[in-house]
């Protein structure tokens, strides 16, 4: 990357290592170091360029490259140390001195300088363990006989630690105000400056007192924990004296009190304060020793950090395992088992059988469930938290189910026994489905209705409608079975071209009239399911019986049976069951990422993809990145999401569920998860999420909302 002067890292290095140089050109060497510090990926590019120059067959060019490397190690800081301390670069240096590679062709001067640099780094950078490993390997192989003498000017002298900053006196606004007041010749301004200095000194004293109190508390906690832990290790119910038991009880009470003090300290500490990790670690040790005391002395059953009866949330409140069904969450592995079957209604409204249970992943809103680690009830116990948050969105109306019909009974009884006015199923309310007959043998409505898998009611069955290519167990549309007819079929078979009874014929004539009206006004909705009988299908009526039409191929907005294209209940656009986007196929967009969560060093970002999935311009692809910059590990991470009913959200499996603690010499650990968001109505996106994780030993449940999504009109072209 060229800067304003037109110089790049490569051009700086070429000039600094030019074989025509009579001596080392420090102007270009320092320029190369400065360029590394300017560029975002300067250290990564620099070590690659230096490795090539160091292996040059020209001795003078290789020596100059080693001089540049030495200068960079002194001037470019931790970022370059991390890159040099990787085996990728160390192997290139080992090739220079090893006779298996370039050792026989490289001059002794170059090899000696490489060994001196490696040895000096083992002394000056003890935290870079790989450099020490590489040097000791050379000694074991006999390439390095003894440690070379290192002059003082060749040793990496660590820079003095930066002067500790005082946050009170480094306040930019107060500093500017104080400087202005001190420069003024007005006596009132000088008086104000004096008062300002006194207030700043008081703030600094309060800060120092707070730090002192925190250190004293941590020291007291650690001493109590250590003493109680040792006493518990040597405790015996038979041989321990009463004095020991009283002392342990006193220590236990102190630990209980100090735990509340630590909670208060942690809440008052800033996230970027280095002492937060010490506070959390002390709190973990305190919780462990308290649980050990309860188990050993009091005989309580403690499972991990909490009792098995309750599970405290992130705020210390305990919740029992009262679990509710989550509406419109991402498709997770656990099927829903909390929605009770509704009792059959007493009215004459025909009720169609529930959709058959399949072994595939759930697709409807009512079947989404939280995914929890095996053997853990903590996530399930807290599911009702999100239910309460989602009530305001109106997402908690589960789909009712009906009891299964026996083979001897079917919905045909409803058509025979109820008056036409009670056929509420054919009321003018819209129904989000349509079907089409195939070229196979057609069955009349009386027989086919008994083998109907499910027909949706307008409000009671908000399940998505699947395309015609979907299997026959799909829900949300008219599907006609091609299997053998139930036991009712022989009784319903007519002797001639007429139907079983005049009342039934009257009802079917009313149905035909509605279907004819649908044909006249047809034109908008495409067929979503087709009837395709299998080889076992056999006509149940004589050949002389006239074939009555099935449902029409398409309907229009005038039909009371079906729904127009603009309806928010339209299923094909909402269904995400067949949509899967591999992470490696996603192209990043120019849109800025959105921070969804950022607390205690645990951070979640939403990155937006440039393109939509093929054939789904209404779907936004979001890459969820989870980063850990905390000194503690983050485990058992579960992310769930919910959107309004007119949208659909799907979370693909994450790349992991644990994040290792942050290390300053390694990049932060990360988890990626692809999220798909369908928005066919092009409404403003409002997403709520639920996040459960364990930071160290502290279980947390977080709820939040994100509405900073790219404009819907730009989806697919971000």
C-alpha cells in the first residue's frame, strides 16, 4: 500500500538492501520501520519481504536485510515481535543456517548474524516461546555449538514502561479549561483555576482510595478462600474439633459477605479496566469454595456452581424450569414439546387433522426451540424470558393442533352433518394456499377430503406454504393423498352418477359455485401443490360417474377461498427451510458492521453480505461474528433470534460454542454464524435476540434488540 510519498514497504526495503550501497543506508532503514508502523498489515508484509531478502545469494544484500530486521525488532513493537515469533518466519531463518537447506551455500558471516539475532531474542523476548524453541532445536542438532557473545548494542533493550497516566489530569476538557484560566490575568479566572485544581486533586484522591479499597478487598478474599480451602481439604467429620468447625463457619460467613462486595466492585468497574479480570477470578474462586463448604459441611447437593433446583441468571435471580414455546426463533435442533393439544371444539367448524410429524428440522414458528448443551437445563429454564420480551411483538400465539382421526372417521362427516351456513372454512376470509390437479386419475371431493393432510385456517394455522416440489407431508396447503381410502369410502360410494345424499349434493353444489367464481376471477396466485397419485391409487367410483373438478389451477383476488399475492401470509417467500448459504461463498459488502452486543470483553458484530441467495432477493445474509477480548473463556454460547410475523429468521449452525481467553500475542478467538433474514413485505427490520453464555464460571442470559439494518431496497446490492 503506497503512502502519499509514493513509497511502499517493498520500495523502502529495496533501497535499504540495495547491493550497490557502499554502507548501510539508515535513512531507508528507518523509513522502512516507519512504514511498518503506518500500515495496518505492515508486520505481516514486512516479514515476508525480509525472509526473501535474507535468503539472497548475495552476501551484502543478505547482511543488509538482517540489519533491517534487527532495526525493525527495536522500533516496530509488539506487532512485529508476534510475526517474527511464528514458525512460518523462524523456519525461513533456520533454512539459512541448516545444511539441509541453504547452509552450505550461505556465507559464515550471514549464518553467524542469524544465530546472534536468534540468541538475543531469546534473552530479550522471553514471552516468545517459539523463538526459544527454534534456537534450542539448532543447539540439539549441533548447528549451534555454544551461545554467541552478544554486544550490548545488539541486545534488544526493552523500552521503559510508559508513564502512568492519571485519568483525572488527562481529562482533555479540564486541561484546556485549566490552561486557559492560568493564562488569564483576571484574578477571578485565577481563583477559578485554583478551585478547579483542588477539585481535580480530590477526584484523584477518591480514585486512589477506590483502588486501594479494591486491592485490600481482593487480598482479603484470596486469603479467606485459601484458608477455607485448606481447612476443607483436611476436614473430617469424626476427627475435626469444634473450634475448627467454628472457624470454618466464620470463614464461610466472611466469604458470603465478600461475594456481595465483589459483585458491587465488578458493577462499578469499567469494562476496559484491567482489574476486572482479577475481580471476576476472585469471584469464581469464592463461589467454588462456598459450594465446597455447602457440599462437605452442610451436605447440600451442588451441581457445578449452582444447586440443581434453581439456576441463577446474570442478575442473580433464580428461575425455575418453567419453559414456554419461543415464537419465530431460528431453526434449532430441539423439537417443541411444550404446546399442549387443544381440546376439540364443540362448534360445527370443520377441523382438519394436524400436520404429520417429520424427522427433518422444524420449519414453523411454533416448532422452534432453544438449543442447549446435552444434560444442561440452564438454557431451557430461561426460555420464558424471551417470551415476555416478545409479547409486545405479538409473536406468542401458537398454532393449535387437533386430535388425530381414526381410520373409521374423517372430516367427511362434517360435510354431511352440518348445515351449509356452518361451513366457516369457506367463509370470505383469505386462506394462504391453493392446489392444482395433476394429469392422473381424479377423485371426487367426497373421497378425497378424507385423505387431506392439512388445510390451513386463516388465523389458526400460520404455517408456511411449501412449493409444489415439496414432499406430501408439507403443511399449509391442500395436499391430496394417493393411498388407499379409509373405511368410510365404501359407504360413500354412489350407485350412479349421483352423490350419497341430497344434502351432501347441495353442499357440494355450493362448493362448485365458489370454485366457478374463483375460475372467473383467476389470475394472480400460482398453484402451490399438485395432486399426483401413486401406483397404488385406484378409482373409488364407477367409470360412469361424472368426474367433478378439483380445486382450480389459480385464483384471483375475488375468490373468498384464496389469498391475493400481496398478502403478508404468503408462504413461499417466508420459508427458509431450503435456503442454505455456505460461509465461504459469502462476499462481504461495503456496509459497516453493527455491534449487537459488547460487554465484559465479549462482543458480537453483524456483518452484511453483498448479495442475496440465488432466487431470493427478499433474504438478507448476515454473518454474525463473536469475539472474546476478556481474560476468561466464554463457553456454552447459544444465540437465538426473533422477528415480527411478516418476516422469518434462520440461524445456521455456528462454527463453535466456546471462545478461548484473550492473549495479547495472539489474535482474539472468534466464532462465525450465518443468519438468514426473509422480509418479503420490505418492512423495517426489527430483530430481538437472546444470548446465553458462561464467562468463566458466571452464567449469563442477555436480551437485546437490533434495528440498524441496511435499507431493504439495497438488499442484494450492498
